[in-house]
């Protein structure tokens, strides 16, 4: 359960930062429309590869949809432009667990980018825990005929749409 929580917090943080966001002074570029393959390697977890179908509107909408969720669970969200890309710094908490994360984003949003992050969590039954993760994303072409923007194809054939993530806000306990 703790690993799922950490992955969920990390996913919310990363997904909230991928598209352009009006909530921060620095905006990340919108990803090229089409099908993106993302390989995720995290400490203590098996490698996971997923695909996401996106377009400009969905990337912008994702920022709008994730922003309220992130505002509810994150006390800090900063992004800075660097010579090689972007650096993010966040502090988020849910269910008594606080996760402090830093990420470096390099590459371009037309063909490939990499997100390398480190996080430290405190609280919960398992206590303190440090982890690292790397997301290697590459554009693989047009979305498949049965896909619509926002669809994420998970390992094992599970499919969800990122636009449904906003519905998760109702599940977050109020502070």
C-alpha cells in the first residue's frame, strides 16, 4: 500500500508538471501530439512501460485538472528553467505521508525527454524512505485508432484516461 501511495504521489507530481501550467512562473512546453511511450524505473519496483495518447488540448487540460489536486496535497511546487532543461521541487502529503521530491527534466517535448527524480518520504507505518525514479519518454507516432487523447495504456492491458484523474480529487481527505 505504501509503495502504491508513493507511486501515486510521484505520478501526481510528475503529471502535474509535464504540460504548461499557469500556476507557475516558468512553463514547460506542451508535448507533441501523438503517442508517447514512457518507461519508468523506480527504486524497489519493477520497470514499467506505459503509453499515453495526447494532443495539445489534453496536455493543457491535464495541467488545469491536476492543478487543483496538487494544490490540495502539495505545500510546495516550484519549477525553474536551467541551461539543460528544467528542475522541479515539491512537497506533497496524503494519508499522513509527506513526500519531498526534486526532479530534473531534460530533452525536448517533440521527440524525447527524461525526468530523473529523487524523493524522501516520512510518516506512515513504514517510516522514512528514500527513492529514485527515471522516466524516459519518447514520441512513437500517431495515436492508435482505438485511442483518444488522454488515454494511458498500462502494463497488462489496463487502460485509463488522464481526464478521469480529476475525479480522484473527491477521494483526497480534506486537511
